[in-house]
C-alpha cells in the first residue's frame, strides 16, 4: 500500500476513488502497475520510470499522428 501511495503521489498512477475515498484501480491502472514493477525490477528509480512512461506516451501520440497523416494522404 505504501508503494502505491508513492506512485500516486509521484503521478505515475491516478486511480479513481469511491465515494468513501477508496482507490479504484482500472485495468489500465493494473497494466501500468505491472509495467512500473517491471521497470523497477530492471533497476529504474521513480524519475526514470516517469521518463520512460512519458516517452512511451509521446511515441503513441506520434504513431497515431503518423497514421492519421498516412490516411489523409491516401485519400
């Protein structure tokens, strides 16, 4: 639980909350936690994990933009 609080405080995860304040983890949250655990096991610290996750998101956005551009040019 403490590690999850650290990840949340550091902005690595952002679980939903129930009306009573209990954390509710989605499938995406769980998947992200698995990825965070794998990166931790590889020796990355929180700052390194944050950077990897940022770069992965940037890559996803760039790939989506490239796909949109390819589709637009095919028309």
